């Protein structure tokens, strides 16, 4: 895969291959400013956390996974019946396969996206998988906030601002999963609907077991 790169904030280099440019254009044209800027920050923050953790990854794969990771929140996927993470991962897979990317690289990107809201697992997988989640956790949840210094954070946010981000990203999550509430069973997005959708009833793992058709 092409390793051409251009300088970015906080010393992180942005992949400048034809594949990365095509991914940037696709995501920029098909999603909101909120998701676009968030996705770019995920790449930068994930890269910086990778530097701190001494994880070596393919920056192009990390970039594409970061760019596509929330695409499934978009309206065309509201009726898919699948978790938005899977819709996002499937879109990335289609994009990469159309560009002739090797299947092992496609698998890593798909997995990084599909697992980015599943805490406790990605950190033990390939660096691209671990660092997409690290970037998401940093930008959305503030996990590891003080792992990066103020100048690094400021450089990333100067390029990709986050005005009223907490409220707006929660709104995007709500809009993206409200039409398919069943997909939130057992994952963090159930918390979003519990806060913002009147009448939402989260699935209960214990009741699911007890109420199953098994006699005992």
C-alpha cells in the first residue's frame, strides 16, 4: 500500500495516497461536518495514543478505519436492522475491495470499525483495531485525556474544531440508532436511547435468559 504522507497536527502525518484521498472525499461528501471532523480527530488522537503505547500500525488502514467508523449513523442505514458499527464496517469493506486492497487489510479495517464501541477487546487486537477505539474513546469519552499534552490536543482541535461536541454527538448517536433500538442490546448505545428517547426499554440480559424457551 502506498505510504505517501503529508504533515498534520501534533507531528502526526496524514496518509496522502490515492486511496486515502478517495476515502476523505467519500466521507466528506456523504456525512455531516460533525462526523467528518470527529472522524479525523479519531485518526489523530489514535495515532498519538499509538505513539505513547509504542504501537506500530499501518497509518493508511488506521486512517480509513477512522474515517468510516461512524458512516453507519447516516440516514440511508436507519432501516438496515443492523448495528451502525456493522453498517460502517461494511461500507469500508466495499470501498476497500473496490480499490483492490488485500483481504487481510480489509479484515483489519472491518474489525476496527465493528468493535469500536465494544470496550475491553480492541486493545488486545491488531494495532489498527486498538487505535481506532483509542481515538474514539479519547475524543468522545475523554479516556486517557491527560496522556496527551495540551499542545497536542490544541493542534488537533485547531484543525478540526469540536464546538458543542458533547451535545451534538449524542444527538447524532440518537438519530442513528433510534430507528433500530433492538441493535442497542448489550452495548453502550442503549444508554443513549435511555437518556433521549421517551419510552425506550433496554433489553435485559438476565430476563432474556430466564424467558427463553428452554424449560430450565
